[in-house]
């Protein structure tokens, strides 16, 4: 079987990619500059003989690791504080990825801070490590609260490890992460009252206060106050819940301001349903039909407790939203031939993208991966779109004897894929496999678009 590449009619409206790369560079530059400033704060306040003995050297490095760790905690929070400049420059999916990556560094620096101070004190005082640890607890101000905050940081960090994360429900993971704000508060007082580089350095103290107060202001502004006002003004209500296939349901929503939400095909939003089992957490879902005639639709796979309870929603239930988010949109298309690859509930944004691309004059090809015919949600809608070619790839790998998304089968379907552009949405394993196959078929990475729904 081979897909005949459609001849492009009107070229889709394009957007320069230079802004994406420039935005990433600017955000990275800001983070690096912050680390450099922290190093300067440490260097100008460190005693002249900070490395005169191994004990002094270890203690000074412990203080430095604590300062850099404290800065990176604020950086982590700012990356997911919905600060418009960061999000517009990079995109929320990449910010969340960077937030996760910084987590390992923060944990390492926190542990290094504690161990280096203990070992440095042990060498200076000739005490056993445990005795020195107790001595530090008793000698430095606000150490009890700092210890509680540090333990909480470690628990949150470990909960994000892949092996542990898969064992936790989203709700448990979410509320564990909320305690990060409490942890920051508990450790902050110790930093100012006990940090050697702040007690006797008023400039450092002012800069550190500005960093933490600025971070708190950003969180309150863009994660609490403004989203809360927007959610109330743009509140939606459930119209209906429609089964689409086995394990996949669509939720239709309406509201007086639904047309003003600014949702594009490929965007996702945070939805908080004011209904039993949904109230305590807001979950990210892709939009499968952009606002039209006063209605909006999301299409969701039953993958967890929250999404599995969506069919029980009653018409009229109130919904608060935040967003839209994401850069998985038709604006990023810059080639005339476009491949859309969907798996599972990823068919929702792919369906919306296909409709938008057709409106812009493209003729996309949709590869729809599913375990069986019973799992082909929204297939009829896609097949009814003029200009869209839909290729269902049905069957388990164990039954087929191969993976339809490997490089060789894809080349049989579309021989000249290296000249195409791809948008991929589905389970992470599937998306990784498709990207690997496309790269093997010489499609440049800059023409392969993905977006993860994980939010922090």
C-alpha cells in the first residue's frame, strides 16, 4: 500500500522558526546569567582563606551548592509560573521539560549542600558525621524548618522519578508538588538568617529577597490571580458527554465567552470540572474541535482516575478553564506536504489540526495507529473532511509481526517522507518510535513537531 502525495494547492500560511530558536536562547541566557550572578555573590562574600584547609574548602563549597540550589528552585518555579514572556518565547511543553530537567540538579545540590557542610564540620571539629549533623541543627538558626523543607523537597523530587511516578495517581503527584511552595518558604528563612553569604552581606540579602519575592509575585499573578479571574469570566458548562470509541469520550462545552478563549487547533487547556471527583485538580486536555457556534470539544482517553470519571459528568456542570497553551499548531507548518500521526486520544488534536490545515489550503495525510477497529475514535469525521487522506494502521505489533510506524513500513506508505513535515500526538512510546523512524528516513528534526501534555 502506498499513499499518493497530494499536490499542494494553496501553500499554508507560514511562520518563521527563527523566533522559536531565539526564544530558547534568550531563556537559557537568562538562566545562565542568574547562575553567574549567584557565583558572583558567593565569590565576593567568601572569606579570603575559604580554601586554606580541606574543612574550609568543603564548607565553602557546601555554601555555594546551597546558593545555586536556592536559585535553581526559583528558576524551576518561574519556568512553570505561566510567565507570558517565557511561554511565548519557548512554549509551555519545553518549559515543563526544562523544569523537570532542573529537578535532578536541584536535588543533587541540596544533598551536596548538606553533606559538604557535615563533612567540612566533621574535619574541623573531629566529630563523627552524625554528631556533626546534630551540632549543625543546634548551631544554625531556623534549622528545624529548613530540615523539614529539605525532606519535603527530596520527597517531591523522588515522586517525579519515572519508576515512582508511574505508581502514583495524578492527584497524589499533583498535591505532593503543591507542597514545594511550603518547602521553599520553610528553607527561605534559614537562608537569610543562617547563610554566611547573606548575614554579613546586605547587597546579597537584598538581591536574594528580590529573587524570592519576585518569584512569589509571578506565581500569585500568573498562576492564581489572573487565571482565577479569567476562569470565572470564561466559565463553561458541560453540554454532553459522547462516547467516541472504546475508552475514548468527547465532552462538549459551551459558555458565553467560548469564542473569546483564543483557542487554536492543537492547543490544550487546563479543565477543572466542578463536580464530584474532579474539583480538587485541574487536568490538561487537548481540544479536538475549536470553538464554533458557541461550543468547544475535548476528546479524552480513559487513562486515569480523572479521565475515567468524565463519562459521569452531568450536563450543566460548571467548568473552569485555564489557557490555551501549547505551540502544536498549524502556524508551525512550513512545508506544503504535511503528515499527521495520531495514536490513542492523540486523535483529538490531530483531528483539529487536519481541519485547520485544510482551511489553510493544505491536504494532510493522517496515519491513525490503533489496537483495533474499536479504538478508532473520530475516524468518520476525518474521512469526511475534503482533502484529508486517512490511513488507519490497526492491529497490535504481536499480531501484525511488525510495527507499522517503523521506518520501512513508513517508506512504503510515503516514499519521499524526507520532503514532508510531521505532527505527532499520542502515547510517548509511539511518538518516540515515529520520530526515530522519520529521522532514519532523513526528515530534519526541525520539521518534526510533538507536544507533551504533562503539566506541573
